[in-house]
């Protein structure tokens, strides 16, 4: 399956790398060119035990790559994860969803064919409906299903948490998206 991971922070980098280790074709996208260049050189922006080896193995295997070109990555993907930052807003402490909303707009313009857009970022209730509205406004004819798939990764144990989770939460009303997400996570059923 072809996956685009928008954001190469803790959640995006670990998730994208683990999906590639499952055998999926993953492109991790970030707007920070220097971060992408470091990732291409094998320099990790975060410390997570074993991540550097996992990245190197999957890059060498041709299943994992890094780019700043969101348009190309999304156009080729069946599943696009939004794993961008949601820092607290100054003054009220609520999550700043501006990066999530901006990613949704870009994804809507770049998606080709049926595409599942998944929120992996930590977002408040109702964000899925907001993203659907943004996508419809940006690309009314786009064939996109929005899915919620929160992460439960602990720093220092994130790879193990991803590969041997005690739960996977997927929220969608679209049966096609449900099938895509089941196929994406199917390798985990082999761990039992």
C-alpha cells in the first residue's frame, strides 16, 4: 500500500518507519528541508532506541523515503496521515490546529483517486468534521474519506508500542476507508 506521512516529528517518523517495515511504500513529508536532508543522511531528529537502524533498513529496501514535496507524495498515496504539530495556543491553551488545517487543504488539492486521510495528530473532538468541511471547500469533487487514528506511543518504547499495540483505534463511517485501514494494519494480526 502507498502511504504518505505528513510530518516527521515523533509520531510521524516512528509511524511512517514502522509502516514501511510492515512492507508498505511510505513517503514521509516535512516542510523543514534541513530535517529532510538530515533524515536522508540517516541522522535522526529524535532519539528512539532502534529507530536509526529501522530507518536505514527500510530506506535501503526502497520502502521508505523523505521529501518536502507534499503534492507528489499525496498524489501517489492511497492513505495520507496528518501527523503535524498541534501546539497549545497562546492565551487559552487550546490546541492550535492551523498546521492540521493547512495540511488538509494541501492534501485536498493534491489527492488523486480515492484517498483516505487519517488524523494521527493529537486533536480535539470534532476535528474530523472540520477536516471534511475544509477538504470539501478546497476540492469539492475529491474522493476523500477522513479517518481518525489516534496514537498511543510512549517515548523510548514507541517502536514496540507501534508494532505490538494493546489497541488500535480507527474511527470512520466510510466502509471503503475501513477496508483500507484494515489492510494497512493487517501485518499486526500476524503478531498474535
